[in-house]
C-alpha cells in the first residue's frame, strides 16, 4: 500500500466508503468516528493526509483542523474537509 491517511467521520457508512475508495487508489487508511478520537489517534509521522467530515458532534471538523494547523509540527499535513449536507 501507499501513504497512510486518517479518515474522521461520525458516520460508519461514510468511513467504510471512503476507506474503500482510498484503498482502490493505493492508500492505507486509519478511520475514527469523532474529532476527539482524531486528536488522540492522529500521528503526523504516520498520516500524510487527513480526510474529515465537517459536521460532527462534540469536536467538529473545523476545530480539529484548527488544532492541526496551529501546531508547527503538524501544520504541513493537508486536511481535506467534506460534508454530506444538513443545513449548509
């Protein structure tokens, strides 16, 4: 497999779908279900990209992205945000 990515989505179906899509493109993926879990499991030496749902209960995608980008050790990691709708 290629580079490892982190998927963050509170929807299990979304995590499964994105993991399969990325695997087909040659990426290895870890998947978590919340912003809180993302902040614990994110490893900049391991994860080359973060794919994250924008709207999640608890710590949302915007806050996780903000924390990643505020840290000089992780601000170079690309974060790709997505949403499945729901009021935007």
